């Protein structure tokens, strides 16, 4: 049983942008949340990796969080990613998330610098304290931060941060995931090809970037006891043949979600040839036909 509010199939939400990617498109937040709710997701994370969070200004992240929390109120819980390069910026985002009514705060380790364990413990402790008693989650994604949050850091925080309830793990192997499956600790699987195995081993949910683009497919796959994760892995591989964020937004547009295709530079749009190829692929995927990625 989950300790915190996040469990089941959760969407790592894409962020609607306008003006060539230069501004947050707040008008598109409600249609996007409607689409996710209609797909049957159990919750959402905003301003994470899929949500281009570290490319947005603090003010944009706060407006995005407030808009999604408000639009989702009464329908599904929303966690806000408050990770930032500095403790001061992360603190401000954490406090804002708590004030705006988020169901939880999630924080990735600061990227670029390889912080040691005492530094990380102090950083995460400050953030957990700032939002207490709101549930607090860590976010492990070493292929983006450059290093892992150690189990020793987690164990130290569990002794001192009563609102630390779990972790999202987006590392690439089952061995990576398994070391975080600690007793009485919620693990959310972020790597789609590991979702079924992770759930079988004790994870409480899937927090999926693929669901940001194709939420109904992820919900259907996770809820189908006969699906072993190959479908999700293949769909993720298919979408990752293109710049992922731009392809995800085009996938939403293909499903009649009212948003624009822009991403925040230096993320890039698809070339005309890539877009044509993606549209052909989406026609197959959205028709319900089985599709397997070519290695």
C-alpha cells in the first residue's frame, strides 16, 4: 500500500508553450489536464524532465504549477517538481508548490556538480522541511543529473524528514530500480520498459514521460495483466526516434489536444521529414494497431 498520494499510472506532463517556445501558454493548461483526466491517469507531475522544467524561469514554473493544480483539483493529485540548480531556487519553488495546493513535492538532485552525501542530505532536508507536512518525494535520474542519489542519503533522510514518502526512479536498468525498493518506501517507475517488472517487485506506480504524449496507451498497458512491458518499451523507442518533447506535443495535437507544438530552445522542433514520418507512425499507433520499434 502506498504511503503517499501518488500511485497507479501517473503522467509526467508536457508543458504547453507559445510564441515559438518563448512563453508559457496558460490557455492550453486546462485542455491538457482534461485530456489526461479523460485518459484515466491517477495523477501527474509537472515541470519535470518531460515538462522542460529546468528550461523554464522560476516565475513560469510557479504559474505552470498553479494552473495545473487548479485545473486538476478534484480529479487527480498533482505533484510539483521543485528541483533546481541552487537550494535557494528549489526552496522558493517548494514553498510555492505547498502554498498553491499541490498534493506533493518531488525534487531531483541538482545537475552538473557531483554533490557529496552531506551536501545532498542538507539540500533535501531543507526542502522537505519547507513543505512539511506535505508528502515529499526524491527524483532519481542519474543520466540527467550526472550522478545517483545514494541509498545512504535516502536512509539518512528517512530518519530526519518525516514527510519523505518515496522516490521516482528513471534510471535505465532493473538493477538500478531494485536498490531503491526499500521497506515502507514508495517507488514510482519512470522507465517504461521496466514498469511491469517494477510493479511486480513492489513499486506502487508508474510515473511516465510517455504518458505525457500517449496517456491512454500507458494506462491500457499497465492495466492489462497480459502485457509484459514490451508495448510500452516499443512505444517509447518509437517516440524517441525524434526530438522527444517536440514529438510528444505533436502526438497530443494528433489526439486533438488544443496546444501549440513549440518547445523551449535549445530543444528543437522536428524537421519537415521527421514530422511526416512521425505523423505516419502516429496514424498506426493511434489506430490501435501493434507497432514494434526497429532497432
